[in-house]
C-alpha cells in the first residue's frame, strides 16, 4: 500500500526491506519471521552501504527493526518517531537503540522509560500537511455536494476501513440520515457493497445525504482533508493520527478504539481533554434495537447539542501542534549535522 501511495502522491524513491512481526506467533511462524528479519538486516546493511545516509528517521513498527539494527552497527544516527501514547513492542525496542526518540504527546514518555528532561527525548506533536489547518467549511461541503444546513457526520476507519463500524452504520443509516448528512470512508475491503445496498433501500430524500467512498485520496475522489473540513462530528478509530487530525480540524469525535492494539489509551487522552467521547467496539449496537446502542445515543446527543460540539471543537484546537513537521525535521537535520551531513 505504501509503495502505491508514494508513487501516486510524490516523486520520492521507494525501497522495500524484508520484515515480519515476531510477537504472538506460533513456533513455525516465529521461525519464518526470524528468518525474514535476518534477511531484512542483511538487506538494510547493504542499503546503508549504498546510500550512505547521514541520519535515518523511522516511525515505529517491526518494519523499522532491521534498518535500525543495521544503522546501529554502521554508527548512523537514528531518530525514531512514536506517535501512539503506548507504543508496541517494536517501538519500545527501537526507543532503546535510537539516538533520539520523538513522541506525539508528553504522556508517552513515561511508557518508554524517559523523562521530559532526558536529552534523547523530544515532544514534537504529529506532522500534518498544512491544508488540515486551512479548510473553509462551506467550500469543503460543496466539494461533497452538500448544500443543506444539516450537520455533517464523517465516518472513517483508516485506509482499510473498520468493519464493525461499517456494520453498525449500515444498521443505523435511516436514523442517522434523518438527523444529518454523512461522509463515509469505508475502506477497500469490500464493505462498500453491503453499505451501498443499505443506502439503496432508503427513500431518495435520504440517499442524497449519504456520500460513500472506499478511500479519499484527492486524485479520483475528494481529499480526506476536505472531509475533515466539511464535518461537524466524526466517528472513527483512535489510531495515532487521530491525536493530531481531529485537533487540527477542530473536530469533535466519537472514538471506537480497535480492541486488539493500544488505541484505548489514545482515545482516553482525547476524552480526558474533553474533545471526544469513547464507545467500546462491542457496545456500539448493544443487544437490543440498534438505536438503543451506545453509538447512536452518543451521536444523537451531540448532533442535537451544537453548543457541546462547539465547546469540544475549541478544546480540540487547543491541542493542535501545527509546527510538528518543522520540529521533527529540525531534530533530524540536527542529527545529520552532528554526523557531518
């Protein structure tokens, strides 16, 4: 996926390295993963000899492990950027071997065993393209063909979507569309089929309020930043990017953390600052009528309470860090200068 995005949206060269997850695997998968990681280390050492980098920036995950190990062996300075409040096992390992460690928010440092005054530690925010901070709401709404004064609900779950959220929205479409207009980015895993079918069963007056997309890339469809600019409220997962995208857009949200990674901590951070509410994945619909589930009750309450949304939006913008990209780039160039780059 990354190779296609890089090729579509930039002129940057792309080089892939072998890597594999090791945690939580059976003996055979673990052996295969270890072999892949060993191959990745060899390939990374070869790549470093070829490119002779002055500094390496990584963004966490097991894909960075062979490259950072190779960089340590070659004495190339490294900067690891860990945007989640609770990094995974690979992120914690990388934080131990990296020259400098940058995080999104200060609350992430104790998890990594770092104090704010540690010279290796940096709190930089989350880099976003400038357009996130410059959207004009009415222009964004026109991009999606919305003219009515009804509020706009943005539903998304990452590039691959979030099936449980998509399934909940399919059940709630009639009730939601009676209250708002919806931009739904459902991912590329085939959920568009059942969502389109659910929409087609509705009266045409409601269908026109529902804009369904597998993905927003700004090339063949409107850009995702325009969806943030158009929205009054979001329903989404709580991956690391939400810690920055929601504040940049001043967008209140109902967060549904993915239950198998550390997204609850990200959600709790935004809830703590009053910019979001959290609904457990298993509680969205509940056991009775879907309209009595936690998701619809939260959405209906916030759609009906414009003052609450405004208050959340103001508190959200207060968390915004528009200088994050410059901070991270400055740290990287500082390391390059130290190595003679």
